[in-house]
C-alpha cells in the first residue's frame, strides 16, 4: 500500500497517478496563492490614491489574471506592498508553468523509455 492508499496499481496506472497527484498539488497551491494574494492586494491597494483596485472583485481579477497571463487591463499596484505581491505572483506563475511543463515532459519521457524498453526486451534501466 502506498502513502496515497493505492494498492498494487499496474505500472502505467502508477505513472499516471503520480502525474495527476503532482498537477493536483500545483493547482491547489496556486489556488491558495491566488486567494491569499487577492486579500493582500485588496488590503494594500484599495485606499491608494489613483488605484484601479477598489473592490475585492477587482483584486481577485487582478491576481488571477497575473497568475494566468502576467498582464491585465488594470494598472499595476501603486503601493510598495502591492508591487511586492505582484512580483511574487509573476515569479510564482513562471515557476508553476515551468514546473508543470517539466512534470509533463518527465511523464512522457518515462512512458516513451518504458515502451522502447518493452519492445527491445530490456527493462529500461542502465
């Protein structure tokens, strides 16, 4: 039995399960980052002179768009704290995209190596 409670899955199912668990953790962590940063941006920016982030909805829109595209129609934060949160959001987005791409590449690379090894009669280990 594994730590996830899965018993004796075939190799390909374990392989898929591992990828899905990784992606679920990334999605969950990003959701938490989005919520926490939304609250921070709202608190830091709502009273700043000249800001476009006045409501919680504005803050949620801004942080979510920053995580997804690193760009929005709302101007960047005006306060120092808001700018620091914005930089953190952009760094998080780059790391998550790169990490997710790496997990997917690892998944396909391992699957390809196992198929090649099965065809050649080897177990794929060096």
